[in-house]
C-alpha cells in the first residue's frame, strides 16, 4: 500500500498534460489577439481603398 502511494506521488504524467494544455491555450489567445488586430487594420485599409475608388 505504501509503495502504491509513493508511486502515485512520483507520477508526473498528469502535470505534463496540464502544462501542454496551458501552452496550447496561451498560443490560442495570442493568435486570436493577433488575428483580430490584423483584421481590424486590414478592414480599415479596404475601406480607405473603397472610399478612394468612389
């Protein structure tokens, strides 16, 4: 029984999965923020071109 408890306390596979999940979430947040900013600026450029053609 004590050996099982020691093995359980030494097992770090769950912590690794959580770390990978946090890294993936951080990358997703950065990507969404970047795409939103670029999309807003690109939309402004298209509006300026459209207004210039009118």
